[in-house]
């Protein structure tokens, strides 16, 4: 489905200029992942390209291949790419870019999140999680309800177990301290009596 609004080319060019501090291979790797995720054909999928040395152009042309909501997510994630060090010179410009992205085009944020939560992949992941808890087989509505109801019970069980173990551990420490104190007092009494007998 075509989205009604678009992110202007001027902002995409600006984002491309900020994000071109990434290495060429990192840029291509990231876009290949996005292309595979959304089944999008990329104009540039290898680096370096003969006759094309501008990473900014590669980012811009590849961004245009995606929908506006996808462009939003790509720019958002590339601003936080793990290859950027915390003290990278581009940190401030990337922060400013994200602020402008959120302030001007935040409507695309909810669009892309809604699509992700309603995608078949997300539904399969959730169903697989329930499926694995029941050890496979076809799930009935009753089984799913029972699984959901068991979540707080299991949480309470683990919490009480942890609390019980903590009490046992604390009690054991107290007992050791008491026994140590008794032994220390007995030794003090023994040596006090020994000294008294030696002086008689």
C-alpha cells in the first residue's frame, strides 16, 4: 500500500550526509539487511562501485528505494549503528538529525511499528513461543488461555523460591555467627581459667 505522505528528498539528502561517516562496507551491509527484511531491490548493493565514490549518494539512492516509514526506521537505526563509538565526532550531528526526524516525521514512527507488530513474522514468533511451552502440537483456545493464566503463577513461584532461598541463606549466616561467638566465648573462658590457675 502506498503511503500518503513522504519524507522530502532534502531531508533524505541531509541524513545521507550525516550518515556517510559510516564505512562503505557497513553501509552496504546495513542496506542489504533492510532490503532482505522488506523484500526491496537496492540500486547499490556493493562497495566500492566503479565510477561511484560518494557514500552519501549510495545512502541517498538506496533510501529512495524504501517507503517513507521504512526510511524513518532506517535513518533512526543507522544513527545508532554499533560501529559508531560513543565519542565519535558525528555524535552531535546524529543526535540533531534524530531530533529533527522525530519532530517533523514522527507520524511514520507509529506506522512502521504497527506494520511490524501485525506482520506474519511477528505473529509466528509469538505463536512459536507459546507452541514451544506446550512442547509442540496443535493449540486449542483453552490451552492458550491456560498458558496465559500460568504466567503470573510461575512468576509468583519463582519470586517465593528466591525469597525462601534468601531467608535460608541469611539464617545460615546467622547460625554460623552465633556458633562462632559461642566458640570465641568458650575459648576466652578457657584461657581465663588457665591464667587464673597458673597464678595460684
